[in-house]
């Protein structure tokens, strides 16, 4: 379905290396997501025919609207890659202008590319030309650091180049996840460009989404960690906030394993891959916390006090240690019942480190 038709009011599953893998996107679609973005894909690696990179641009047939995010800084290469991913089914093609990782920024990609608005404009222009109607979007941050905030320049340059929408993650490259996202800055972009703006940062509950929309006036929002911690967030947007039992949550995690086995296969090497991804996802699933007993809401930036975890299964699902994640993964892959009493005991650090730990993300 056309991106711009589906976009208004939607909650987009954002691009996440490892996180927005194909089976995880399918899970989110089953739970109500309509617009999904795959893992960052390096244009040059496509050109060099890396098989692993081609795996990242595959869409699932049931994805209503699938975007591929490309990283690159050469206009011809980006245009070539954009045409390729569109020919393989992408409904829109996004340019990564926010990746903070040194390995990529040292090559002039991601957040480093956003320091050159003119080059951004040229890249978008070439991509638009090559795509003949498939929308090009950009995903930006607010700038390199708080002394170099250039989000309005970058957003305008991208739109001058023909970008059909702008995703704005309301933090700088240097801030990583240290501060809350700045939704007033998202609102400035909304007012500065004539295309839909999709705001991003710190959304975990339907009321967060509503507040962010109100504050910024954005056309839609994007979630990343929120979609990993609570993939049922998409359903909550239409059905309202619901506290899932630990069994309900476990059934969702089990569904992910089934989708992952379907995707990667059921032989030994594929099962190792599924186990690796599932353990990794448990690192986010364990951050789940419901509304607090006093009616207030947990935030994204702090690890929540685990008073809500009363039953043995709730306590097990809230454990942050690798041993618990590996044990749970093994049970889900073997399709065995999860008996919390049989799980390995938590380590001392696990017991001590539960409260108010900064979320790394
Ligand atoms: C595991 C992980 C991987 C990510 N990978 C990408 C990526 O490939 N491309 C990108 O533009 N942003 C990436 N991000 C950033 C998110 O898309 C998003 O902008 C950021 O996490 C803020 O949203 P949130 O507060 O909802 O997490 C990643 C985030 C996480 C947590």
C-alpha cells in the first residue's frame, strides 16, 4: 500500500540493526504495525553483492508497507541501490542520516553525512530520479552535538532534493540515549517543511504517543526500543493500554521463535541463528514494566523497579542476565514448557542491579 496513504497517524516500526529483522517485523505486523522499516543496509555492500546485505532488503509478503533504509554517501551508488531495493519490493527508501557508530561516521556515513546538507540534497535528488515515484525519505537526528544543531537545514535540504517525508529522532549524535528526546525540536521541523514529519524518541505507551503528537504536531511517530520491549504497542494504539500477563507475553515471544524458524530454517545452523536473535531480543523483552501501582508510568530512560514482578514467571521474564535469556531461549526453541523453578538461579549482580539501571539501548 502506498506509504503516504498509510502514514498519517501511524506508529512506524523504526529501522534497527538486528532488531527490525524480517521475522520480528512479521510479529509486529501481526500485532498491528502497518509501516515497518528494515535494518540499515549499506549501499556499497549491495553493489559488492554481499549476500548478508541482500538478506536485509527482503520484505515479508504480509508487510503492508515496507521501507528499506540505505546508508551511503555517494549519490550514484545510493541511486543504484535505491532502484535495486525498490525492484525487490520496498514501498519507500530511507536515507540513514543518524547512525552514530564511529565505524560508519568515520567513512562519512550516517550522522557524519548529515553534516553536509548539500550532499544530502544531491543524494536525495539522484535517488528520486532513479526511483520514478517510489518515495524517498530521510531519517535525521538533531545534529552532531548540542553545539552543532543543523536539523532544520538538513530537513530542508532533503525536502528540496525531493524527500517525501522526514523522520526525526529528537536527539543529537553525541547524546546517544543520555537525554530525553526533544519533541519541541520535532515540532520545529514540522513547521519548517511542507512534507509529513514522523517524530521519534522514547515512546513506550499510547499516552506517550498522544503527548508526542500533540506537542510536535507530527503526522506520525516512529518507535524503536518501544517496539522491541513491547511489540504489542502497535495493537495498544487501537485497542488501548492493556497489561499482559507473563503467559501472554511468553506466547508472543514463542510466536517470534516460530516466525524466526520459518524464516531462517529448522536445521542446526539456522537454529543457532534463531537462538542468537532470540537471546538478543530477551535483552529488550526483560525491560517490560507495566503501569505503576500509583497510576504513574515507567519511562524509557530508566530501568524500572521490579515490584510488579510477583509471580516466579514474571520474575524470570524480568531477569537481565545472559544465563536466564539463554535458558528461556532454549526452552522456546525446544517448544518446552517454561518452569521458572527449573531456571538457573540469578547471580548476585542480577539481584543487586535491578533497580534504576540506565538503559543502554
Ligand atoms: C538495537 C537498535 C538498532 C538501531 N539501528 C538503527 C538503524 O539501523 N538505523 C537507524 O536509523 N536507527 C537505528 N536505531 C535508532 C532507532 O531507529 C531510533 O531512532 C532510536 O532508538 C530512538 O527511538 P526510541 O527512543 O524509540 O528507541 C537503532 C536503535 C536500536 C535500539
